[in-house]
C-alpha cells in the first residue's frame, strides 16, 4: 500500500509539474547580420573625402542581437512577460549600446488580453514600436533611414527606467504610452522622457502617428534616459551632445496591394540647447519627408526604392536629398542575402561636431555615422542575415 501511495503521489507531482511547464515559456532568439560595404566619399583622418571598403558587422538590415523572452500564466487571464536582449558586433564580438549587457531591451511586466500590457525597464519608445514598421527601414534597414538618423528612424536609442503601456487591439486600433523617470533629486522633470503613439491597420492599410520627448539639465547626462548619444552622426552631433531637450513627432502610412507596397512618412525633430553651448544657442529643427515603393518580384525576392528629403533650420540651414534602392533574396525562412545602395547630396551649412564652427554640410547616409568629407556620399552594401 505504501508503494502504491508513493507511486500515486509521484504521478500527481509529475502531472502538476507538467501543467506548470505547459503554462510557462522561454524562447531563445537572435539575428546575425554581416556584410561588406563600399563608401565613396568617406571622411579620412584628415577630414578629406576618400573611398573605403570595410566589413560591416554590427547590423545592416537588422541589428545583431540575441535574447530571451517568455511568459508565465498566472491564471484568470493574467500573465507575466519579460524580455532580455543583448546587441553585439559580429565582426569584433564586442557589445553594442555602450557596452551594456542587455542594451537593446530589458523589461518585465504583466499582461492581459482584455486590459493590455504594462512593462518596466529599458525599452523602445511607442514611436519606434508603432511607426518604424511602416517605414522602409523595416524592410531594408539603415541605408533607407533619415540623413544622420536625427529622428531615431533606425531605432538607435532606447529609453531606460521606463514604464510602458500597450493597449489591446480594438478592431485594428492600438495605442501605446511611455514615461521614464529622470531620478534627479529636487528636479522632477530633469532627465524625464515621455512618448505617446497610436496606430490603425485594416487589410493592406497601415497608419500611425506619435510623439517622443526627453529632457535633461546641466547636471545630468542627456543619455541618462534616452541614449541619444548612441545616434550621433555628422548631421546631429553638435545638437545631440548639447541639447537640453529633444522632441520627435512622426506620422507614417503604408498600403499593400498585390505584390506592391507603397508608403511615406513625415518627421519633425527639435533640439533645444543647454546654456553656454557655443553656436548652438537656439532651437534647431529638422523637417523630413520620405516615400518608398516595394515590389515582391517572386516569393523569394523583394525589391525596394526610396527617396528622402530633409531640411534643417534655426542655427543652421541645410538640405539633404537621398535616393536608396535595395534587393533582398530569401534562401530559406531564416536566411537571406541582400544588396542595398544609396546616394545622398547635402547643401548649405551645418555645425561641426563640437558646435564651435559653421561648416559646409556633409552628406551622411542613415545612421552609419560616417561623414563624407564633402556634400555627396554613395554607399553600397552586400551581406547575409540569419535569424534563429
């Protein structure tokens, strides 16, 4: 009888354990993206325009990453969710996002189908979550981004110490909100960030709009909550490093019909300076518009074409025109080959990276951060991407 009772108890415990495992999940995932790039007009050590061929191993179509994400069913429709995601450079093996262990994402929260999801930690802001999927960057990566990535078009920074809410999907309509605390004693608003965005999808139609704002003070690093310094380029370095606040407003839409997808977006970016920031003494504004078209040539091949125009005003007055094309070929569901190229022309004046002198505007394609040394730049990349 004792043996039977013990066997029964063991079976009951095994059944209970199996039930718990069935209600919880943890997934290991990642992307490895590496290629070779040729840049015509890449600033040399002396600042002069030069050609360059190099290995690009920190993500071209997608940022290199590995991560863990999962959930636990708590009963009654409530579940715990979490995600830890680390970015790295496949060429050197070093960590990206300033050397953070989980610099891309690190959060935990609660979720229900009826009420939505609340998460706490280091996260993407709602503008990135809802608008980036409607841009050409979603299909072909950084080379289609806004000149200098002044608007975080390519998701170069995340928000730390943030609380985010994502609503359920109401017949295609969804909203997100985020607030990050600066944690500065006696200065409630110093270092804070907030963002709100909404999206609507119906068949092949997708629309989204949102706003992101972050603020610092003279005794806090601007990157304390939003890592805007991760996105410094020849276009925005003087403003990102010396800004008291940054505001980004974006709207985007796309429509898919048959093998063709078309889309466009408008972005307004405003940097406001701290005191005593050299020539960066008043607000600098960037307005940008872009349009793209994709054609699914066959089940394995996607072709894309995009155009972007950007104008700066305030401290400087510069204009940027960029044309980009891309091709992506799927070898399997998880592995693809790609080839992308872009041409950019810059006119007018800008500030040097230190903000101490007015210089001729340099072309700077996407978020690659490499100034041209003059007003034009061409970039060609070919590579391979694997998802697991």
